[in-house]
């Protein structure tokens, strides 16, 4: 399972925020299916958690970029 998680992390790094959200939505739809074997539930949960962590990291990165903008020129503050 650890190898799969690492592969999922590597795969998620190439996704945009929107692509990660879309993949997370697809996983949620699959989890809502009553025919999903119990053995797959944990893997799907972990996979979704990785997508969510990737989305949060991307949002944090954008937030840091916005905080560094100079309010007058809306460009990167050279002092930061």
C-alpha cells in the first residue's frame, strides 16, 4: 500500500488544481457506489486524501503569492 501511495503522490504532482478536484470528485462517486468492495475502500480513501492534500498545497502556494503582491502595482513586492 505504501508503494501505491507514493505513486499516487507522484501522479498528483502533475495535476492542476482543477484536475485534482475532478479526480477527487470521481473518487467520491465511486465511493458512493454500494458495489465497491470493502477491501478497496481504504485505498480509495487514501487516494482521495492525497488529491485533497495536493489541492491544499496548491491553494497555499497561490495564497503566498497573493500575500507577496504589492497592493499599488499588483506585482511582486521586491522587498519580499
